[in-house]
C-alpha cells in the first residue's frame, strides 16, 4: 500500500476513527477511546471536538442521521477507513522491523 502524506496519525485521530467505525456521539467516543486504549488515552471534550471538526473537513468522518436531536452522531467514512488501513499497515511494518532487530540483537548478545 502507498503511504499517505497524512500518516502517521496522532493517537487521538487513530482512536477516534476506530471508535467511529460504528456510529457514535461525543461522549460515547470518549468512552470508547478510553476503553480501546485500556485507559492509556483519555480525550478531553475540547480536544475531541477540535479533532472531530478536523476529521469532518478531511472527510474521514461524517455526520449521520439520528432521532436524538440533542446529539450529533458521526461515523468513519470510506476515506477514513482507507486511512486507518494504511496506518495499520504502517504499524505492522514497524512491528515486523522491531521484532527482526530484537531477534538480531538477542542473537548478537549470545556471541
């Protein structure tokens, strides 16, 4: 896969896109991000809404219709899913290189 100029994603962007693979509103996004990251990432409301505005401009997420007029609901778009796929491929490559280098390092340490 070709590397997108938008990569690497910030943790906030990555987790918001992941959280919105299913439709969600702001508070739900914050909960899902904290849950997915096992508590390592907590997004403040101001940070999240700024990120949402940016993701809407990039067309990586879109507003979706809802019966609840009190909340805006968003979902990751096809474009957003493609960016996620590229980022996941980047993660896999990083992990593969790290594992290879660690194995070499362990082998060299045995000599």
